[in-house]
C-alpha cells in the first residue's frame, strides 16, 4: 500500500479532476459533482489503506515510526550543491494530515453536490475544489521546503479563487484580495526564510536540513549561529521568517485579519479551507521543522508559544461578540489554531517532553472533524434561512433535527465536554502547558471557558432562543449525510490512542488522563455553557443590558479590537505617505513634466524641430553624464 | 576548403537571407501583407531551429566572432521573441502600408543582436550594438501620423548617440591602457586597482546600463516607450533588453573577470536602485504600455542582481529568467495589443469589466502578470527565485531582502490590472482574437506554465554553460 504509485495517486487524482473539469467543464457540467466526488473518494480510500499500512503494519521499525520516502525525483537542479526534488514523504504527521485532508475534502465534496446545486458555475466550483485538494495534498507530502513553498502558494492561489468564487459580489472580491495580499506578505517572509535556511543548511531537503541544523557543532549549524543580522543569529532569522509564513496562512495574531473576511466564500469552502486544511498549514509547517525549532532555537519556540496563546485568547474574546455565525466560527478557528501553536511552543523534543507536540497534532485532528462539522452545519442553517445573522435564526431545533443534534455534538466537542473528542485533545494541550509554562496554562484555561460560552451562545441563538416563524426545513440527505458521519467522528475520535501513533520522535508516547487535572477545565466549560444557556436560552433583555453595561469595552471587542483600522491607518497614512507620496512627487515633477512639457510645447510651437530642441534631450544627456561621473567617482575614489 | 564558418554563422546568415528575401519582394511585385507575414513567420521558425541546433564551439575571423552552444541558445531565445512578437501584433502589422520596411528594420536589429552575442572583441560588440539600435529608432518612428512617434525616434537616436560615444570612449581607454580589446586577452591585461581600467569599466557599464534602461540611465525610456507603436515598445523592452543582458553577462564574466569586486558592487547598487525606482514609477502608471515598460525596468534590476553572482549558476539563471520574461511580457503586450486594436484604448481603467465577455483574454493577461510578479506556480516565480538564490550566494542579505520586498510592491500594480479586469460593475463587449494572435498567446501561455515546472529546461541551460 505504500508504493510510490499508490501514494502518488492520492494527490494526482484530484489534479486529474481539475484538468478534466477545467477543460471540459461545459460538457461535463451535469456530472461535475459526481466525477469530482468519485475521484476524491478513491483518493480517500487509498489514503485509508496507506494510513492503515503505515500505522499498523510497515511503518514501525523497532517501535519507532520511520520516515518513508517512496518517491523523490530531481525536479530542478540549481547547481551541483543545490537541487530541488519533488517527492512524497510519509511520516506520522504527513499520514495523519493525508487522512484529515482527504476525509474532510470528501465530506465537503458530497455536501457541495447539494449545496451548490443550481449554481451557474457548478463545474468551475468543483474544478477549484479539486485544485485546492491537490495543492493541499502536495503540500502535506512535500519532501523538501521548496516543494512545500510551491504547493503553499498553489494552495493560496486556489483558495483565492474559491473565496472570490462569487466574483460578482464586491465584498467577495475584496475579501479574496485581502486574503491574497496579507498571506503574500507572510509568504515573502517564508521565501526569504527558505533562502536563509537553505544557504546555511546547504540543502532544501527536510531530512538533510534537520540533520544539519540539529546535530551540535556541524559546520552548518555553527555558521548559522555565528552569522548575525541586526544582532540576531541567521538561524533565528531563518526560522522566524518561516514561522511568519506559517502565521500568515494560519491566521495567527496579528496576521489574522484576512480570515473573518474570507467567510465571503461559499460555506462548504470555509469548512474545507478555513477549518481543517489550509489554515492548519502553518501548524504543520512548524511541526515539520519541529526538531530544528526545539533543539536549536528553543527561545524562538517559546515566543511562538506566546503568539499562539495571545491569538487564542483574543480570538475567543472577539468570537463572543460577533453576530454573523460564520464569523463566530472563523474567530473560533483562529482561537483553536492558537491552541495548536502554543502546544508546539511549550513542547520539547523527544520522549515525555514531546507531549505538547503530540497534543498539538491530536487537536489538529479532532478540530478538523468538529470544526468542519460546525461549518457544514452552519451552511445547512444558512441554506435554510438565507441569512448569516443570528437574529434571523432561533428555534430551528424542531425544523432541523439532524442538523441540530450534529451541531450540538460539535459544540460539546469543542467545549471540551467528556467523553467527546475535543475533551481529550484539549486536556493533553492543557497538561503540556501546565507542565512547561504556567502563564500560558492560565490563559489557555480562561480561553477554554470562553470557548464553551461563545459556542453555546451560537448554539442557543440558532436552535433555541425564540420560536421559529419562517419556513426553514431540514437539509437534503446529501447534505446531512456528511454531517452525521462527521458527528460520529467528532464524538469518538478522542478515543484513538494518539500518542502511540504520533509523537515528536516517532516513539510511542503513553499519555494518561489525570482525573483531578481535568476538573478545572471541564467545570469551567460547563460554567460557560450554563451562562450561555442563562443568557440566550430564551429571548430576554439580559444580553443587551450586559452589553450596555460593558460599554466601551464591548464596543472595542466587537470592532475586533480595531486591528483592521490599525492596519488601514498604517498602510494609508504611514506607508503611502512615506513611499507613494514621494514617488508621486517624482513622477509628477520629473516624468510628467518631461512628457507634458514636450507635449505642450508641441502645441505651442508648430515646428517639429523645435520640439526636439526643447531642452529635454539635453537634460537626459546631463543625467546620463552625471551618472557616469558619479559612478566613476564612486569606483575610483570611494571604494 | 573549410566550411566551418557557415556552421558558426548559420543563424546570422539566415537572418540576412530573410532580409534579402523581404527586400526582393518589396522591389518586385510586392505581396499582400498577410502572405508576407506568413512567409516571415515560417522563415523565422527555420531560423529558430538553425540557431537552436547544430552548434559547435569555435572562433571565426581572428577571434572576432565566437560560436558556442550557449550563444546559439541565447540567439534562439531572441528569435523566438521576435517570432512571438510578430504573431501577437498581427493586427497592427497587417495594417502597415510599409510592412516590408518594418520587418527589414526589425530583422536588422535582430541580426545586430545575434552578432553582438557572439562578439569576441569590443570592436565587434560596438558595431553590433549600433546595428541593434539604429533600426529600432527608425521603427519607433513608424506611427507616421503621430508627432509623439517621431519625437520618440529622435530622442532615442540622440540619447543612444551619447551612450555610444561613452562606450567608444571606454573602449578607447581600454585599448590605450592595455593594448587589447579582445575578450580572450583582456583578463590577463586588466588589473583590479588600475584607475584607467576602472574608468573604462564604468564607461562601458554605463553604455550597457543605458540600453537596459537601468537607473540613472533610464530617462529616455519614458518618452520613447510612450511614443513608439506598441510592437516597438514590446520589442525594446523584451528582445533588446534580453540581448543586452546576455552581452553584459558574457562581457563581465569573461573580459572583466579580474575586476569582479568592482563590478559586483556596481551591479548590486545599480540593480537595487533600478528595482526600487522602476517599481515606484510603475505604480503611478495608468497606461498599460507605460506600466509594462516601467515594470520592465524593475525586472532588469533583478537581472543585474542575478548577474552579480559571478557564477555559472548566475549566468544560467539570467538566461532562464530572460526566457521566461520573453514569454510573460509578450503575452501581456499581446493582450494589450489585441485590446488596443479593438477599443483603441491603452488605459488600465478601460480594462474594467473585461472578464464578463472575454474570459480567455483576461485569464491570459492575469497569468502573464502573475508570472511577471513572480507568483508560483507560474514560471516567473522560478526565474526570480533562481536569480535571488544566485545573488544570495555571497550572503548579502540586504540585497535579497530589498529585492524580495520589491516583489511585493510590484504585486500592487500588477494586481491593479487584474482587479480592473475582474470588475463586474461594467462589461466590455466581446473582443475578437485573430487566429494568429491566438496561436502566439497560446505559445506564450505554454511557455509560462511549462518553463517553470519542467526542470529539464533549466538543466539544459546549465548544461550548455558547462
């Protein structure tokens, strides 16, 4: 099952789907959804087989999970030292991610068959979805950091297409542009980081890089530690820049501003991209390079932990105030990714110390299930009431029983109520934080209370609160089938002995539950749920009065702490004033004057010859000679 | 009798042959423009094959002319560029009353570039450079009823006369100081700390920088690009620049090798300034032709950074980048030409709502601009990545960081065009694309997509260089 052909087919099938649908979209339109779904289904089955073989048969040698590279072909050869491969890499985290991506993608494909039914660009939608899945799978399987970057950008481009799918809606276009530009900035950091790391590590290959930059006193590591720029070592620069790339994709504070706006895309797309796959790419990237972070740059890793913790709590706060249900889910995603990131941040490498790593990957896995479920459930609700706003909902539990129950399971899971999946992964994260970094533990604990509160605020406002008056009805079977499947996953995935399968060094990590430790987070979670029930279970005036009593504080959080406005101020008033205005000045006074000057003189003076003698060409000559003299002085006297 | 010279000169001879054929047609009965273009395209394809294959290494005419596989490939890129330009500008060309003259001028310039690449001696280089410049000035004048066009031609000829003067002065100084102007002999004769040698380096570099319109030698560019007809602007900013980039590389890497430390700094500084200023100007442009022209200045800055690597990888990545740049820029100019032919507008604001009825054109333009901006998976990304990797070998990270930051700035103005095209408030009517133009655009798209992903293309270039 782990042969190169089998593994290569997993990403290549969606690519085939993309090519077919984009070339023959018109002819295939009635079958576009079925074709795409079947291809993903085959991909998912192959993944299932591969995962089974890897985890339970061939993957383990002497109780350590091996890194298997079934295929690695030379793709671009830069010079004798540096070449770029395109290959397939299997290790516990990539196999786990393969399962997540194909599974969620399959669910979203099935669901979309009904949700997008009747859209004019039905085939195009599935073509984009296939392209995205292909890119994401290529990213997961990358054997080297360049391949990661390549697919990383491809993921970015295809998500840009999906967010802007309703291209005739100005807000969708603006959102996709914002997502594109913010992540481009982050990706620029990634690119420079790759250049730095590959320059010192002498390779782009993950295994070589890790080996070169973690073994003490290799020439590569010494050089990377010694070289410094602005007082920080080159290694730290490289790793931080790579992390910035990851933070952009994973919507970590302060690069998160694109994520809520990206909710303009079709809802199933949000389930795929903004819950389970693309947004965790940053976490995956740090996990991929984890040995380097943990062994050679522990201070940086600690800082990453703080970035994660701050994102987690800020996003949870904002989520408590939003009224657009997809935006609540978007901020919730940002908060949960913050969890995954600080879990990595508090982790060490190898053995018991690596608990945070395992916990982070575990949470990535369970979160993918329940968050995709939440988004798809929200999609069903939006489909039924034709609105994203909470005040158009309420009392839907009778009309939409299946959606209601599955949504409730997902809410309980994310709130960390035992024995649902979220409880187990969150407990592990909290335990890792408790052991290594107490302040982060407290932040995480508060956040988990907030999480329970805002999720159940969402739940009660959709399904309880007030009696429903409209004509909403349950989603079609094609739509609720994925909901039920995901609900089963979200309920029971926590029972997987995750530590046995995924750990920082490949050896099994036995984790146990400490009942006494679980009391605090579970109690806090239940408390959050009860408050939500008290405030939102029935329509009443309490929420409004609390809002007004909080006053400015509420407004600040409601307006997302004015971070968007801050960026706007920075770009408009600072960057434009400092760069664009001088540029405009030069343009107006030199270039335009030159062009307009000659043009106006043309009008005034009829003779053509006089135009050429308007002095401009001489001026050019002057600049030219000035340039030559300047360079000559520089070369002869200064250097 | 030795016929080796025919092999060495085959591509140049064939270009001359095409010129003669065109002249004969002009002198004879004449021909419909359409057929004339077809014949020229066909002959150019033969020439492309000739330049590409059967290349040997060797010298001709007492080391004046050097042939090699690498040079053959460089010439092939330029010929391909001219071929694609003729394809995508079919509409404009077909309307020209004096089409044979225009083609003869363009091919003469191409001939000059070919011999320029192969020159093994500064005298040869100078002659070829003139041959590659003067016909272009005449081409710039081809919008005969527009004053702007004549003005552009006049300004171009005057400015290049100045740069030629400086170049000749540099060459004379070089000859006076070392007694030789052959690329083979110069490395032994040059010293890195001799003032006279340094001065001649600066002068020769300035002349090249002028042709590449690197800052501060770029001022002629605005007027000339604006005033010239669109095909000429494209020719200037794509084919001419490519040729000069090749020649600059081979001159510096061979003749001026001992002065590497000096020209490294020259290239790094001028390269950075060029990227920054080029981008700042391009941001402000509302005319697509001017925007592309100024952005080509910024692109040249990246090439200079790549050249500064002074390694085989540097050379290979410059050639690779130019190849990609030819595809991307001609695609962009091609779409602009089709739109201009139909609507008569070159304003970016008039591209609003293009997508509604012209999906193909919009996607091609978007792809071309993404490639120019260096966004994966288009080839432009690989081109820039390799240039920067080559430039980073000396661990001058300031250079790489500033260059990379500028990729962001350039994104701003490239995306503005894309955003306008996808605007849905208005809808442009359908624009007809002639078959020939479509063929040219498809070829460019194939180039943009394949050149980056297919690793063997870069491999092949690097192999030629070995």
